[in-house]
C-alpha cells in the first residue's frame, strides 16, 4: 500500500478530448444503461412477483441481486487483475443480456430469482471493470471528473426509467420490460465495444499470468459469503423455524469469511485504505436503507400519492449527480477525505430530517427532503472514496480493491437493511408504525454519525497528522 499523491487537475485535456472521447462515451453509455435498468426494474419487480404468485419471496427476489454481486465483485476483481478489464466487461454485458431474457421468460418466481442472481453477477462484472478501466485509462486529475460523469448518467434514467417501465408493463406485460432491456443492453454493449476497444486494450495487464492461489481462494470465500448473505435475506422474510435456521447458518458463513475479503484492518478502521473500504460499506448501507424506508413512510404512513413520492427518488438522484459533478469540477483540488467528511455529515443530517417527517404534525414531504440531502452527500462520498482507493493501491491491485469496495457496499446494504427490517418488523407487529419508522431512522443516525467520525481516517495516519 502506498501513500497517495494527489495530482493537480489536468488542464490541457478533458474527458471528451480526442484521446479520451471514445472511452468517455462508452463508459457513459454503459452507466446510462445500468441506471436505466436498475430504476426501471424498481417499478417492474412488484408486478412481476405478484404475477408469478411469489409475493412471499419478494425480499429474496430483490436481495438475490445484491448477494450474487458479493460473489461477482471478487470474481471480477480477480479477472481484472489477471486479464485486464476488457474481457470481464464484455462478459458482464453478455451475461446481463442473458439474465434479462431469463427474467422476462420466467414461469415461476424461482426462475425470476435465478435471473436476478445472474444479473447481480453481470452487474458486478460491469461495475468493477468500468472502475478499473477508469483508473487505468485516465490520469489522476481526470478520474474525479470521469466518476462524476458516471453519476450524471443516472439523471435521465431516474426520471424516465420508472414511468417508461410502468407504461410498458401496463400496455403490454412486465415481461417486455426485461426483454426490451435485453435488446437495449445488446445494442449499447456493441456500441461501447466499438468506441472504447483501443483504450481498454491499452489498459489491460500485459502479464496475462494467473494470479496466486490465494486470490482464487478469495473467490471461493466470496461464494460462501454470498450464500450466507442470501440466507440472511431469506431469514428476513419471517420468523418461522426455516427462517431462524437460515439466519443461524447465514451468520456462521458470514462471520469468518467477511474479514478475509476486506483489506487487513478494515474492521478496526485502520487509517488509509482499510477505512476507505469500511466507510464505503457503511455509507452504502445507510443510504440505500434510507432510500428503501422513506418511500414506505411517505406512501403507507403519510399517505403521499405514489407519483408524488417518486419525486423524492428523482430528487435524490439529481442531488447525487449534482454533488458528484461539483466534486469532479468545481472542487477537484479539495482533498478527497475532506469531501468525504462533508458528505457523511450531510447523510447524517438526512437521517434526522427523515425522523422529523414521521409525526403527522410534520409536512408530509419532509422525509422526501431527506433523500435529496442524502443523495447529495453520497455524490460527494462515493467518488471520493473510489479515487482514494485507487490512489492507495498499485495498478496490479486495482481489480482487487475495486472488488473490495463492491463487497463492502453489498455487505453493508445486506446487514444494515437486515437490522432495519428487524426493527421495523418488531415495531409494526405491535401496531406502532410511527415508532417502527422512528427506530429505523434512529439506527441509521447512529451509523451515519459513525461514518462522519471515521471520515478523517481515510488518510494515512502520518498524513492525517499534518
């Protein structure tokens, strides 16, 4: 691990200068597609699960994507470090097409879940490969801008994805949302390969060597971790003996494997890269759990119309993209750990705003504002942590640590969502919906406040001392 040296922003070349234009257009297209698919399926999944008589497996249908991504992230990191990002990226895009076809043709909820697992694996291959290619293609001064471009590419999907998917599902069938996305993915993938083939080829490792056996052992460990996380997701669907047994087995698998897939010192928040990875996981868990419970609060507890509640989600995406653009352009010279500190403070504030929106005396859209604030906070935190992670590691380690970030984020989502779900379930079983939401937001506040305290430790100890 090396100490990062922050380079001055590149003035003579930009993302769309002749040298980088093909790469930037390709990555923008891929991330636009990823965002459109993810947000379109938010609208489609409830309809699909209900149509397949699988409402009882709804949490598993959603959670299967994240749990498969735990395994896929480590596999993608290993493949990127061994072969370079071109082949894993191509494999991820091809697998994504196949996964969407499986989902669109599903005749049972279990086939749909299998398709979502394949999609999670595909998504992790794509995201890790794009991150590695950004690190190897652009100079350090352009990396924050490249990452902000990826965030900006989610703005249109956030506004168009859910309504377009809803119209398609209503006018035809939910199956055509998946099948249509499969066609769109194939087209965008082909265009991306043509646009960026030379730049990605230049970014590959020249060694082509197989990695150490220990790295492939990490891939095996990630499979056990994903299985444990999947069992915990399944356990969250009830308190029957089968779910309790699944929770026990899931923890048995999770506890010994998770520390071995994160950088040494991550669980004790050692300064530098370990804290970068830990912070990434905690922030991801807090944000996406908040993103799940705020719409539930607005629609079920405050009786906000679904169409109006959806504007909070759009606002969060715009806030994320806007803050990401600022960190990559206006504040590109600001140290990354300071931007992370500001972002975590904003996320902490958002949990308080969400809690203030629980009482019926508060304006109904108060909690919706929390998502906008949290999204802006994540727009500062997420790209800053990615930039720091790549500055701390050597080029041949970029795949591994990009994978570590993805593992931490997926694990953070599974664990924080599981804890929040348990609190919510306990509260609602007693008929105290308001208290249940308050408990969830209190948990998120504690975790978010912890991330604010950890943010200064994203620099090495000797750097933080100055």
